[in-house]
């Protein structure tokens, strides 16, 4: 059976999204195309948000929240929510990355998250992220950069020189990519980083004179290889002198693709968790795809995709921030008359009737390591989305939530699977428990099954993308009606 169209759509999404900033931009473009209107947190929403409307907002350019308000929404009504995350383990360029050793130009990098770092060796790597640029009017703007050409590589040591049975590289001394030969940079003339100080410049710096050209930090061409800064500037469409700072990561230039004898697999970077991000975005869009889809809706359908899950979510744009509670508080009073009795407890009422699906990728059974999985809980690819259960609340799933998702899956005609980790094995974590505890919202953890989680190259099922989109569409479309039927106070 040929893979569904949504699998190819996901490939386009993930190939365009090497960083959380790009993932948010890609998601925003999908929402714009579907008729969602952009709003900003700093604005007053009281006259903007209307029942029947569709909106989205971003925070830090790396987290995004989108929602559709039912035409029959009233303050305190429920919200059906799906939460995912936009980040993946990667290598990030250090603030001062310029290194040279044994005749090579090297770039200093910092590990982000719990990656399988040996999988980053001998790959064709490039850089992507955001660049802060100073414009002629003195304003500083963000520009997204994605260098499509392979420019970096982390070479392994030849087996003749390393007979160790295990490959466990030192992350500080052996994980430096090479970017070129040092002789090339030495032969450059007129480099920005070699600029001679002009008369009076040193005096201004010594005096702390902020009115001149005083720079508190060394300029970018001193902190990084000038060649690298030139490449970044060129891709940002500016000159090197306009680049003020950046947040850039390394990514594998090999594109995501369908694989397997019958295209049943997706071979890709960042399946964890752009697979769930894409499915959540498309599930919301599909749920409002017909002209009158919100006419009889009394709930709000919401998707939130956060940055920084891989490092604990403790940031202004992470799931452990005030982002989702703040948005829900403002949504809970939409359509109310103000701070009267009808809206005084709307926020608390909405939380008590709402439900969050925490969508983060799950483990497929590995045929070479089947003993690592609990014998009765071995999810398979292309057999449906996996509900994740943990007695110690590493996942927030409980039986009323399972019943709810089972009903949504039944209405969508898609399969589900169950997963628990072995008692003698550690368990991963998600945004589910932290958001459930923070807001008191009923929550369930799930995700599509995959292999090689946190590798630079992961494997998922091409049909599971469609299963998850249909599941999320059904959950969001039917939650307002199902909520009152599956209620345990």
C-alpha cells in the first residue's frame, strides 16, 4: 500500500525545519494558508478574538500556539489541547567558536539535549538558525538562516589508530567539526577580524564612551572564523558587519526521505519531535477545514508547540513557562462582559473541563533488541499512535484519558497501541506531567512509534503520520461533545 500524501507533506515540513525557529516559521505558514490570523501577546485581545475565529501567536520565534474558537463558546467552557515540542538534540555553535588545530579550521560546539553523539560523526553537516542583524535605522531584526551546502564534518579516527571496542567520544575534546584548512584563512587579506584600530577608538573604549564605536564584546569576526561569518551573512542577505549575534546549530544536509521496500518507513532527522509537531498542526487545520466546522462548536481547539523540551522545558518559551496558562487565562473570558461574576472564575472552570494530549514520539520495538521491551507492550510502526503509560507518573495517562482517546480513535477509524517501559529500565519524560501539575488539566501522553530516537538519523512509519493527523482531528473536533460523557471529578 502506497504511503499517504501526508507522509510526503511531512518530509517537506521537516526538510524545511532544521531548527525550532524554522519549525515555527513552517507551522505559521501552514496556519496562514488555512486562514488563521496572527496575534501578539503584547496586544489587547479583548476586541480581537471572536467566537468562530482562528488565531495563532509565537513566543521567541521558537514556540507557537494556535487555536480556533467555537462559535458557541462561552466563558469557562472547555478547551481541547494538543501539546508538542519543536526542539531536538543537536550541536550548537559556541559564542566564541573560532578554533585552529593541526592546520585545520575548527568550530567550537556545545551539546544540546541527550543526543546519540557518535551518530554525528562522518555526516555532511551545515548550519542553520537565527541571526540578529542591525539595520540602517538602528533596529535589530531576526533573520532565519539555513545554509544548504555541507560545510562542516566531524571525522572519526581510523580503526588502525583506535582499537577500543566501544566508540564513546569525549564531548569536549573530540566533538569539534572541521570547517576547512587554516592556510585558507591565513591567506585572506582585508579580513574584518584583522581591522586596525582607528585613531581615538582605543581611547573611547578605555573611557567606556558609548557614543563612539565602542564594542563591549569582540566583533563577530574575532569570535568566529571570518569565512564562517561571511557565509552566515550571505545567507541572511546582509553584510558581515551587520551581523550582531546569532543562535546557530549544526544539522545533517541529507534530506529526509521515504524508505523501505514499500516506502513504509521515513528516514529522517528530528522525527522526535517534528513528527508530532506536524501532526498536531495538521490535525487542528483539518478540524476547521470545512466552512461551518465551528458553527456548532462550544469549545476551543488548541495546539501548542514548545521549545526546550529536550533540556527540561524551563525557559520563557518552554512548556514549564507561563505561556500556555497565560493564553488559556485570556481565552477563558472571551465573549464575557468583563470582570463581573460571569468571568470571575472562568479560568478555573475552563481548566477543570479541559483536556491536554501531550504528543511526543514513542519507542517502536527494535527487532535486534526486543528483550529491552516489556513483552506485552512492543509497539510496531504503521500500527497506530502509541498511548504511553507509567505508574510513576513519568507519563500523565490514566484510564479516563484512555477511554477518551479510544473514542476519538474509534470515530476516526484509526488504531491505537499501548506502551509501558520495563520495570528494570529507565523511562523518558515529556511535557505532559509538568503541564498537568501546573494547570490541573486532565492529560494523556502519546506519540508515534520510531526507532533510533535522538540519533542524527531516525526511522518512523510513513502511515503513522496519517493515523496521528486523523486522531488529532477527531479529538479536537469531538472533544466538546465527549467531555461531558467521560467526566470523573
